[in-house]
C-alpha cells in the first residue's frame, strides 16, 4: 500500500496505472498524461455494467466518451484507462470571451453553455486533464447496493493512496452534475451522499495505516493534534488518560488515535507525552478555622509532617483593616518558619476576615460589600508581600448561598487590586464545594474569566477510582478534576480534600480507610498531572470533638497522619541559590514596521539543582500581538522560561516567552535568543523577565530598552522591481548558528514577475550555493541573492525565489537563512537578479557580520550527530544523492560499528537487510529515513552505513553514503544514529526536502 502521508500539492511518485482488483478493459479513448488529480467524479451509467463497459470501451460503437472505472452492483470493477492518463468523461470546452469575469465561459459536448458549480475547476483547462471518473451500474433514482458502495469505497481508498488525496465532499469528491449542470443535472443521483462517502473512504484509509494497539495513553501538557486529511498540526491543552485504538509514525513521532475518531469527518491523531510528565504532587495541609494549637500542629510536628503548603483562614479580631496586618497570621508564619523555612503559606480571606456576612441576594449593599472585601484583600496582599505565597479569595461561596455572578463581581474587583500591589502573588478563586459544583464554577468563570490565576475546588465524598465501593459517594475524583479543569480553563488548586471517620466505609476499619483514601486520592491527582491539579491540601490536622483530622482530641496520631508523612517524605528540597538573568540585549533599537526585534537573554542557574524548562525552544519568531498561549505553549507548572514585556501591554503579561532549550544544570549559563516581528509604529520600552511558571516571576524589568518602530520611507515607484529593505540578524553569531536574511521586494512594473526555487525559508550551509542544491538559473526568473566580501566562484551564491509570481504593485518579504561556520568578520549584502539577463540591484543593506568561535557545548553523555548534508537536493530519476553525516562520541564508551562501509551505494528499494548487513547487537550505524517509507519498506532507517571504525570517547567521524533515487518524488529525508538492533538514539537530524523529477 502506498501510504505516503505528505502534502497533496507536492510532486508525487508515479501512481500504479491499473487497480489490482479491476477487470482490465483497455480503451484507446484517452488523453496521455494528466495535469494532476484535483477530484474524482462520480457518475451513474443509466444502464447495466456490461453495457456501460462496452459503450465506454468500444471506439467504433462510441467514439466520444470513456471513463477510468465502471463498478457493478455485485462489486465487480472494470478499468478502461490508466489513472495516469485522462479519460473522456468530464469534458468541457473553454470559450474565450473578454467580457466574462474569468475571461471566458464553458460549453459541454453539444456546445451548450454550462455553469459548473465545482469551485476547483480551472478556467481554460478541460476537466478531463485533472479528474478521475467512476461510472456506476444502475439508474440515478436507485439506491446503490451495499456491494457497489463497498467496492466504490475500496477504489476511492486505492486512488487516495496513489495520489495522496484526502477526500473532501464537493471539492475532491464530486458528482458529474457539478461539471455539467445542463445535460447531467441528476448524475449520479439524489441518493448519493458525498459527505458520508468521503468520511467512509478517509476512515478506511486511516484504519489501513494505523497499527492496532488498544490501551490507554496519558496525554500531558500542550499536545499536538495531527489532521491527516489536511496535513496540519495544531496544539491544545490537555492532561488526561485517553483510550487508544492504535498508532502510526509520522514526521519522526508516534501519533495515536482513539476509537471514537473514525466517525469524525476530519480525524485527528494526538501525540502522547508531547511534553515531559509534570513534577510530582506532594501533599499540603488545610488547617481548620480555630485558635493556634487547637488546630495547628507544633513546629516539631509540622516539621515531621512536612506539608508543601499550609492554608489558613484569617479572622477579623486579629485584622488591622488599615495596614492589612493580621497578628494570628504573623504567629502562623513564625511557626511555619520554625518548622521548615521553605514551607509556603496560602492565606484565605472570607467573611470571617471581614467580620461581616455577605448581603442577601438582590441587596443594594452588594456594591459596598465588594469594595470593602476587595480593599481588604489588597491590603493583606500588600502587607504580606514576600511572606505569603498565595491568596485565596473566599471559601465555598456556593455554600454561603452567594449568587455566582455576585461572587464573580467580588473576585473581579479584588484581582486587579491584589496584582497592583503584589503582581507575582498567585490569586486562587474560592474553593467550590464539594466535587460536583460544575454549574456554579461555570457561571463564575463566564463572569470573571481573567480574575484568578488558579481555580479553587473542594472534593469530598468522591470515589477514588471506585474506592471504597462502586456506588459510594457522589462521583469519581478523576472525573470531578477533569470536568472542573476543563470549565476553569486553568489548573486547579484543591484547597480542601478530606474524609471523616463517620463516612460509610463498609467493612473497612474507618481510621485505616481514611488513610487508604488519602493515598488513592493523591495517586489520582499525581496521575492527572500538575497541569490539572497544581496543589492539593488535605483537610485537616484536627477538629476537636469531630471525626475529621489526622489526630484525635488528645493528639494521638491516626493512620492518616502516617500516610500523609509517607506521601510527603519524598518531596524534593527547594533549591538553594537563585536562577537569574545576567544580560539582556534587544536590537536594533530603531526599526521599520515589519522588521524583527532580536532578543538575547543570558540566564545563569546559581542554584544547586537542575532547573526544568518547556517549549517553545529558543529561536521562535513571534508576530506582534501573538502570545505564548496563542502559539500553543501554555504554562507547565514549575518550568522556567524567559519572557518579554512592554509598556502599555494589556492581557497576558510577558506574552513573548521562550524556554531554555533544555534543563539548565547547576552553575550553567546559557543565552536564549528569539525574535519578535513588530508591525505597529510606536515608541515604547521593552524588558525581560525570568519566570517559574505557575509559581513566581524570579526577575522582571531587566534590560529595559526603548524601541522605536517607524513606518518605512517608501521609495517612489521606479518602473522596475525594487528592493525596499534588507536585514541581516543577528550581526554577531557563534560558529554553527544561523544568519537570518530578510529582503523586501516590490514589483513596480505592470507585469507579474516569474520566479523559481528555492522558496523563501530555505537554509544554506556556508560554502554551498543555489547550484549545489540543484536550483540552477532559469532564464527570466527573478530571485534575490546574498553576496559577501572575499567571495570566489559563483556570485551571490545564496539565492531565494519569491515563492510565487510577484504581481504588479505587490510587496513581499523574502526570508532565508545561512548557517555560518567560519570565524571572522565580513560584509554581507543583497541583490535582485533577473536570471541570465541582468542584476537589477546590488550592494543593498551592506552589513558587517561577525562569526565567533563561541564555547563548544558541554558533552551530552551520549553520541550525537552534529552535521547532516544531502546533496544535490534536486535531481532526476536514476541519479544519486549523497548524504554526509558527522557523528561525535560524547559518551564515555567506545562505539563499535558494522558494515556496510562508508561510500556504499544503495538503490532505492534496497535496505541494509536485502544487501546482507543484518544488525549486530550493540553496533552503531548512521541511517537515512524518509516520509512515507512505512508504505514502501517496513524497516526504519533502511539505508545504513558504518561509522568507519570504532569511535573513541570525544572523537568525531564523517560518514558519506549514497542512494540512487528512481521514483519521482518531493519528500523529506533525514539522518539518524542507531545502536543495533533498531534503537534510534538520534532521530530526524537534518531534515531536507529532496526533489526527484522525471528524467
């Protein structure tokens, strides 16, 4: 099966001419070749299978029409024309008429004017050249037999595999009526459901691709979703257990699909664990309201219990309403400090703090009450800045019978006041009781979506994955969490979860049952991940005279006390020292709209622990107005990122954020780079910060720089194509890094400018040229090029096309990159060429670029690939592509290897097994793989070569191999490093598009 999974518009290898399941009834009535395959056209024969086959095959009986296929009611299939040629089934004639909107109109075979409804018909081109036709036995008013429908479905799947088409109803799958609405208005008939037909064929094709593997996968963090019918990938936030039907491998990753995706007209695959699992969740303690030692463990006992956080309610009798100080909170902070200096405190403000119960619903006093409550929350946040670690605004307003909208108004008033005086203090919305209050939470979030950082949630009497019994309580903890998290749109803080001895525990001893429940509940919260539950507080230590708590009235420890201690004991100690920004560079300080601001932030890990990070990787380019959230990189609890903020920003703070690339080791320093394309003329300050996501900003307002963005001064029309702007960035790079090129071109002529490859975005290695990649000059094509001081050989060796023809008056920005390896300083500039005619402009934007040696990266502890090069990247069928791979042994072990030796030539379709080089366990080889390989060859990395000999620690080797490519194709190839048998250590290195055209 040809399972190529790549863009439909890409050049494809030649399809198999004849459908293997078809009876062959070849006809001479055809157009040789085709102009691509835009659609399959469904027909009804208005007669029997035998009559249709004879009529469409016999040139004497019927000299004017043919079809590719005919399908019988009993599922027989006849093929008359190769799918690589054009049949005579969907023909129209184009009549030139300048008065018409498209410059002409269509007529059918009788010369009658028709109005095709198919939106993808190409004016001036006979549809027979780019469609495939399928005739069906019967009459238009009949319902198809199940056998004919099934045969049609299998044929559509086969055609889709040949041409990599995903069926879209009324676009790539149409009826004859959509081409000829006059003579064929009822073809194929009203009983044909194109939506169902497309969905069924797509589903069948996907089922053939998928490797069945039933089970469950846990999906973490920001997860990639792949749509095969559109070849697009999107991101969404998810952290759940998902049932799996099976998987397929695509773009070097494994993608899973659920059993429920197949009835979706656009099935999605998901990437499991696209980010690392979130850090473990350790228990915190919610204190019952009360006085000091009656509800609070001693410092020694707190030290032994070791909760991560302690939650405390503030009372009005200890509250200073002018300053925000609360003397009982002072006492608790002192006790916590005695117990464990790094233990954190969540303070709760509630009616008890205000000393005033909420007004009744509908009261005119609500406005004044909200003002008083929000002002008090602000004062507490201000007074205890740096002393408390989070603030919860209200507790169980649903139990207090406060309307959700009234509570939301209070929260909306308090949030900006708190942030104004303590911007890094997390604000937790009220914990809503008691695991099933979804509608209340939904109404709060709808009314105040941006007035909290985390959503409070309480869980009581919810089963722990069926414990203690299947019908116990109100629901399941896991379901409660996942539903609340989905409604909140932000991670939850379970500010209360608990169980009392008086619950019905069946035959279980209540003290032990409570301990078991605690253990199972925290296991569930750990399993769903910190993006679902950021913190969780067990309720409580003690309530005198009641069956709640981990100790009884006289202080005797119950089993739950020891379970809490057991769960908490493995919590990592907070690191000592600080992570900090040591340098910030924002350049240039003056730029035109549409140009990029280069960001460079140096971070040092001065702690004694490795600090984690998350996506996006350094180098990401944001467009002004985008955010890390809009790009799909939501916060991962505890991860470190750098961010850029600016004057007058509204909405998400530090919207432009970048990860560190990988975890930062103790005492390691790293420079993080990125870019922001600024499109609005303005003058404002930009600055950098360092955040530990969902915890705190570690630094802010670092490297504040005034950036001026102005409208470019547009030169007057010249009558010629014109370069308007040139940018080279950064102007100082380390060897091996990219020089980014941006050239703005305007077409001041009155004709469209033709162009050629490579397309914008192409990356050159220093020393390469457009010719070495197969993009030789095509006369009259327009391209931009980059030249430099001291260049010998081909002038402007780095050239890029426009991507498509540049229309009169159109302006376009052409981007590209050059990976510079040679240390030194030289001037680079841009030019505009009409190939094989003349250079129209040159010496534009001359800029000195400095390449420094830099500091070599530290050993990774494992072998790595440092350089990959495929050449040429454009060739004809039967020609040879060379692959050159540099491997460095960063491990402490000598790497053994096996054949074939470097320089070995594979023919396409060969692999290391067919050539007699079966894996030797433990040996190392480099390999080459490519998109769609699984449909051609089941072996990953089918082309493999030796390292040339044993590779000692610290040594590097350059391996060269060759592959003769025989198929027409436009496919991504890449290199990998394999420890046999089939353990891929480095995957998808140096992904390069290889184009093979007809010889």
